[in-house]
C-alpha cells in the first residue's frame, strides 16, 4: 500500500519536528551547564510564548479573523491555559533540573515514558478501556528504566528520577489537553507558556542565589529552545498531524528520543555502554508498543498529537 503525497508530506513534517525536539535536549543540556534550571525554564518559555504569539498573528491574518473572533478565542483559551500551564511548569522544571546531572540521551528516552503512562492512567483514573499492549509497553519501559538508570551497586541517578517525575507531569498535562481539543492550540500554548514562565521565574527568585545569571552564555540554547523547538517544531506538528496516518505519527514520535541520543553523542560527546544501549532499546520498544497499541485498538486520538510542544 503506497502513501499519498499528502501523507508523505505530513510524515516528513513530523519527522523534522521529532528531530528538532530531540536535538533540543542537547540545547537544554548545554543550558543546564551554564544557567540554573528555574531561570533557564523561565526565559525559554517567555521567549516561546512570544514566538507563538507571532504565529497566532500570522494565522489570524491568513484566516481573516475579525477582532471579535480573535477576542473570543483568547477568552476561551485563558482559564484552561492557566490550568495546564501549572502542569507544564512542573514537568519543565523537573526536566531541566534533571538535565543538570543526566545525559541528553537518557532524558530523551525517559521523558518518552509519558506515552506509556497515558493509557495506564487513563485506565486507572478515567476508567477507559485498555489492552495487553499497554501492559507489555509498561513492562518493557520498567525494564528499560532499570537498565538505563540503576547501576550495578543499585544506585540511581538523581537526574534520571527527576526526568521520570517530569514524564508523570507530562502525562497529566496531555490528558488535560485531550479534553481541550476544540480550543485554538496556538493561543492555548501562548497562555500556558506564559504561565510556566511566571511560575519558573517565581521559583528562580525564591531558590536561586543569582536569578537569571548566565543568560549571555546560553543565548544559543535559549534561542534554539524558543524559536526552533517551540515555534517551528510545534507548527510542523500541527501541520503534519493533519495529513500523517496515525500509525506513521506514532512511529515518528518515538524517534524523538533517538535524535536526542544521537545529538548528545555528536555534540556533547555523550557515550552509552552496553547496559545503557539495552535500556534505551527497551524504552524505545515500550513507546512503540504503547503508541501502536493505542492506534491498533482504535483509541480515540486528540486533534493535536500526544506530545508536549517542547522536548
């Protein structure tokens, strides 16, 4: 069965988005070496909100929306955006804190566990039907996490645990987004990114000795995270989702962690031993099984792909 030109275009757009998001872990890892986690998170989300605000203006102009229509869309997105912005803050802060002591590759694979957690939480909390695929994915994910994060002396990398906490926040965040599919995704993200910037800045002022210091040394990573990961990546996601088949999208999204590992190796010189390779393989398999299982069992998909619009 051959793919249509639109299907191929959608898949290619999502592949580029996955590469951008995966590579953004490298930018975050570099930023973690020069800037405190809460300050970095505050600045990147403030810039990201500005980038998406510009995208809102472009799409409004292309759609010839009236001032009344624009105001109504903003009002609809305001309160939900504030709510999911709090969940986004928890996930973003934990992820950036974890990247201070773990690798970009590890962070990519562990963050991807939210794709395994989502059907489990949906079954436990929301009483939605699940399948054997979900439990197989969970078993593979736990095995991979053990191999990737637990060392021979049974010590655990604190950074890996923080990133795992981030995946838990992502799970709640995305389950909330599933119920907000009727809202303008760009406006919703402007509000939630602005909320995350404010929450993160409050954390920075409260716990960091010199808030916002190191900005000049991390302008490159901040620009990448804000402009490419947020602006370009999210736009490609929304456009690609319209045309890519669900099975293709599920496979492509899993490649984000692979791009993170490749970027970490090429740019940061990160290396994985055999145990880590096996763990990464199990975790990648877990994501693939969970995502394809959801597609094959006809689990309803949201209008926006199950991905937080950032790494």
